């Protein structure tokens, strides 16, 4: 091999190393950054999920107590609230029915799942209640509920709720 060929290969090799080395270094340093980003996203998702779970509990307590102020804060202005018998209510109608009234003797939620997707939250649970009837009696509810929540900043509001009866 001639001196020219050896020099040419040496230059090409050095050039190739100079071009490849930064890409390799960049790829190697990106892995921890991406892992950090995934870790941050997981922490953010866990925090959003915990905040939504807390908000669902605040709604349960407000419904049980007939706390109109809390209900108004937790319900989205464009709420659609569907009952297991098919009738629907707006935010105004839900507030009118629950505010200042003790509609529920007991209200428990179980088998709850919470999924946060961006600024939306999907909550599913079993809703068991003993209802106080206007005439003085009681009735019970054993239903499966689907709720759709929207997050605006740190605050969650209930946008939609649908339910279906479960067999006792």
C-alpha cells in the first residue's frame, strides 16, 4: 500500500471516528435523560391519579352531606349526570336536588379504578347507597358508575357520569 493510500485511509478513519463519536456519545447520554423524562412522567401521572382519587372522595363526602358549595366546585358547568334509570341531570339540577338535603343515609364506593389520560380522568366504581326518600322511607342503590373528569390546572371537575344497575 502506498504512502498516499495509507494517509488517505488514516484521514477517512479519523473523519469517520470524528463523525460517529459524537453520535455515540449523544446516544449514550440521551438514555439517562429519556429515563429521567419517563420517571418524571410516571411521577406526574401518579400525582394526577392521587389528586383525582382525592377529588372523587371529596365528591362522595359532599353528596353525603348535601354540601352545595363543595358540589358546585366539583361539578363542571357542562355536567351530564345520567342515572341508572336513564334520566339525566345538568349541574343545576344535581345541585338543586342535593344541596342542603341529606339524600343519602350512607354512600360507599368500592372496586374503584382511576385512569388519567392527559387532562382527562376516567373513574369506575361500584356505588352503594341507602337513599332517604322524600316521604320518610329509604331505598337502596347498587350500581356501576363511570365518571369522566377534566383537569384544569390542579383542579378536577366532573364532566360526565353514567351508571347502570348491578344485581344485588
